[in-house]
C-alpha cells in the first residue's frame, strides 16, 4: 500500500493524495501521468510545492498543489484559478514566474510553474543587507516584472521578499493569488484588505482603491530593506505597523552613507504616503 510522505498513512494503490491528511502519496504520476512527483519543496497554508518531472518535455518543473479544504471555498477557488489565468497572460516577462499548465486532481488545483532553485529574496535578506549596486539590480528586475503586470491591468497587492524568487541573480515575481485585475469585477468587498502589513501601502491599509502605485510603494519597502537590512515600519502589533505606514515618515538616516543621494531620493519618492506623489508607473 502506498504511504503518504507527510504522515505515513497507508492509502489505496490508486490514491494520489492521503485520505488522512491530504498530503501527497508516494512518487505518484499526476496530470494524466505526465508529471511525476519527486520531492516536496515547501508547504504552507495554501498547499504544497513539489519538484516534479515533466515526462513529456523531459525536464523538472514545480507543482503548486492547493489544499482540498481551501478549494472547497468558492472565493479561494476563484482566486487560484485567476492566478493561473493571470500567469498565462505574463509568459513574455522574464521577471514573472512562468505558468506552463493547470489542471485538477481529486478536487485539488495544480499549477505547473518554473522550477526556481535559488530560493527567494527573503533567504538573501536573512543573511543581511545587500550592497547598493546589487540592490539596484534586484529592484530594477522587480520593477520590470511589475511593469509587465501593470501593462495587462494587474496589481500584485502582496509584493514582498518572500514573493520574489531568485534564479542566480535574476529576480522573478511569484504568488499572484491576491493580484487585483483592474479590468474585471473585484473579488473582495470594498474596504477588504489583502497583503502583508510590513509591505502594504497607506491606501491599501485604509481600504481605499489600489493601483500600480500601491505596488511601487511595496517596491520602495523592499528596496529600503535591501539597503538597510530592515523594513522601515515595525511594531508589536499589526495595528502599530499599519499606523506607522499611514502617519510616520520613513527613517532614511538608516540608509548607509555610501548609497548615492539620487538613490535615496528615488527611495523617498516610492515611499510617499500619497500615491499622487510617487512615481506613476514602474517604467
């Protein structure tokens, strides 16, 4: 009997996912046998990410497998299906993770994505701040990815180091599950907030309309962190962090003295409270 790789529960021979915990069973092929799972790369509240072999193209890919319980929620299902559609519109950008396929297995949505093995930008930052020239290269790559997204009417809404994958020195935006499509009907009620407090724009925190400039604020937070090793606004609670975003100026004195004044000016403009005072496009 095949065992679940997560809890070791025995499952029927035809099972792809564990009846006890929902984990993946063995090295089973899925997607009409095209993809063979080989190693779990990570897991979180939304599901699991696996390395798999694409037996048709004879290459390794990443499979993002969403939890069955989440897929039972119509809004979550719609959001994940939209992520697949969003990614399919961005195949021409080298700075957004490429989607190759999407399908369902046992009521679980599976996304087939680029396999990026260099970790994410959070891994890099956990080792400390970056030299400003390297910070510029990464921020430029992220801005190009945002430009591609914004060009097709998409706002990421949750840009942060954990959502930027690194392939050597190439930065690629991922996790578009909460992206807002400005050309379609909103999926969340007016005033609803999605995102990570440390990287949310003031208008996002206040439940106001978000647009491309909200992503540029988040890019400013990421750039600040790249240069200093810390985010500009912290606090003991989410409320304190959000209040600081709305009311407090960023402390640019933390930026190392070797950083050029022009880069400090660019950073300050990205972090303006009023979207009208920021850059108006990622370009």
